[in-house]
C-alpha cells in the first residue's frame, strides 16, 4: 500500500487583534477571545476548555506586554479541529519556563500554566520579533 502525504490542514483565522493601542491588553484579549469563541459555531469547547484558552491567552499577552518592547498582536485560529492561539511581539528573545528558584509571589508561573493547558507551544522567530503559538488541549484533566 502506498502512503500519501497530505498537506497540512489550512487554518481558519477567527480573530486578529492589534493590542498596541489598548490600555489593558490582557483584559482586552481575554474579552475578545470569549466573544470570538461564542460567535463561531464550528468551535465547540467545554466551559473548562474555554477558561483554559482564556487563561493561556492572558498569560501569553501579559508576558509579551511585560517583557517585550513595541506592539503585540493576538491571532486566534481553528486548525484541524484544534484551537490555535498566536501572540506576536517585537522581541527576538525566546521565552523559557522559569526555574523553581526564580519564581515568586509576583510571577514566574505563566509558562508552566501554558505547558499544562496546551498540547504544545512553539516559538518562531523572524526579522521583526517572534510568534509564540499554542495548540489548546482537546481534553483537560
């Protein structure tokens, strides 16, 4: 039997949000994500999955605003029955999970949450910065 390689599934862009003019980008991103996920009937998430997606978006946008200069953009996609979130910023620095001794009362836990709540996360760098992409878990627990 011959094996046929299929091209990757195309993604449907559900939302693109430029957060550079927002007073509170993480709050705006959370609100926009909830609205987008409620509007799109193809996207069927449990309440737990919805809250996990909102938490992941909040963490990624907060990190981008806190640790990088310049504008931040949020993209929400639906690809092969998976919710995909991309956060783009202007820094080439690759984010890393903070070691235990570096965590404190005010931070260092965000990427641990992202790792726990997503199937995977990747970083793609380019000449103008980077894009952090996460694929949300289909099943939580």
